[in-house]
């Protein structure tokens, strides 16, 4: 999986997550049906301290925001994973490895 930039949708996982949700929505799935899919997909991307989990959560939150279904629960999950700083830690490790 590649991360190509600093935006939420700047990598393969983010694109795949976002597009999957939007495709379900465009095909008539309700937000409730889509939300039932998320836990099964989320299991594939590690625990809350994992960088890919952070990408997954922020990408699906963006999709839910765009369809007008961003809930306090999703927003709080985004805040929680960002506070864990998995992305920051990964960048620090990569920076130190390059030296």
C-alpha cells in the first residue's frame, strides 16, 4: 500500500476505502447498511495504534461526511486514532531510518 501525500485520500488504502463506501452509497445502500460493513473491513487494518488503521478510519470518516452521515461516534473515533499519532510515529521512524 502506498501513501502518496498528506491529504486524507492520498494513498491506495484511502482510495479503496473511500471508493468502496461511495460505491455502496451510490448503489442505494443506506448509511446504516454501510456502517455494518465497516467493522468487518476495519479488522484487516490492525489495531488503533497502527498507521493503516488511522488511514482507514480517516478515509471512511471523510466518505460519511460527504454523504451527510458523519456522526459524533465516527468523529470521536477519528479524534481517538489521531491522538494516538500512529502516522506521526511512522514518519519519525522513516525519517530516522533514512539518516
